[in-house]
């Protein structure tokens, strides 16, 4: 008897084809998902780089800040005058006291020192004629640094009785604004910085007391754009597609008797003391709804201040 020819039936072929098509479909779907994820991550890379770079721009100014470091409501004491034209720091914007190069002047001791160490209440402060040097041997005279309506910080390091006996350490400070004209008058070997807009109360002096010209720098977000604005100047764009700037402030070591500087010391959205560190968070706006959907990216950094 002739042997029967072996082969596949039509049903077997149809089942095999269906299984193959199913496997190809699974592979194609997996490949599509993988390509979408890769495309999204590739698009996220420049966004993440922009967020990190923008945070570092803010961090550099914070690390350079002097005196109170940021502007807050009672920086000059409760009810004391504040310079005009400046915005207080909050949880969504920050105004940083950035010193100008070669613009730090030594505050001269009061007449009668060391028997007398109190700088009386005043609208002008006697300082050295020439500034200290920040870069090499470069210095400048007071009347060159302060030319009218300038901002500055009076600060004293390691002074435990600088502000009404509050025992503030390691530094105590006042923010001031100079007169519109004759902001610094000079005489033989010394100068006077005139600040009638922000008169100062009686303060105790020590050899580590200085006045420095500062440039208040404000960072804020508006219309999905991060801005950097110098006082009295138009805002400059730092980065586009930034939906939010969030800040919180950890105050300096709590100071007995100073409002807002009592224990416990925790991060707060509104500064009430000079911060020793600031927590920055930037959030990006969605870049491409077709690829990224409604997803936003965030980047955070805690900046420790000097």
C-alpha cells in the first residue's frame, strides 16, 4: 500500500498564521511604546538641563549675597523704613543682596572709641575714603561707588550686641538707600555715606563693621518665563517655559529677642530672618502635548549661603 503524504491542514495553517500575526502585533506595540518613551526622554533632556542651569544662576547670586542675604519685611527692625523700589522675598520670588565688586567700606569708629562704642541715630555714616579690595589691588573711592539712589548694606560680623542687644550672630545688618545727590561726601582721609531715606537707629560698633554697595537682584516667574531683574532696571529673561519658582528659607541660628528668629528653625515660605540656606524648586511648562502630554518636570536644590 502506498504511504500517505504528510502535511498541514488548512486549519493548522490558519491557526499558525493567527499566532504569528499576534506575536508581530505585540512586538510592534512594544517597539512603538519604546520609541515614544525614548522620544519623550530625549525631549526632556534639554528641559532638565535648562532647569538645572537656571537654578545655578539663582544659586550663584545667593552664595554671593551679603548682610541679610535676601530682602524681608523686618530686615531693618520692626516698623523701620525700607528702601523704595524693592520687592520683599516670598515663596514665589526672591530679592537677593548681591555686593558690587570693590565697593566695601570700613565704618569708622564713633568719636571717643573705645570708651564710646555707640553709633548714634543718624542719616549719614562715616566710612573709609577708599574701599577694600575684592580683586587684586583694585579699590575705588566712596564718591565713585555711590553716585545717587544706590542701595547698600551695613553689616557687622561676629557682633553680639549690634542690634538692640539681640545677640545676633554671626552677622547683623541694615539695608539702606543713599540720597539722590551727594550720596557720598568726602573729606581728608574719610567719607560720609548719606542715607536720609533709611535713617539708622543707635547701633553698637566694632572693628568688623562695614558698608557695602549692593545690587538687589530679583528672580520671579511671569507668563511661563523666569526673569532676573536688577533694581530699577527692566527684567531680563533667564529661561522660557518655566511655570513656577518655589522657594523656602531656613533661618540662621535662632536669635533670642528678635521677632521671627525663635525656635524651631524650619524651612518657611516667607523669610523672617537672614536665611542660612534656601530651597529652590523650578517647574517646567509642558513642552509638546503630542509627545509629552501634560507632564511637567521639576528640579530642586538646597543652596547653602555663606
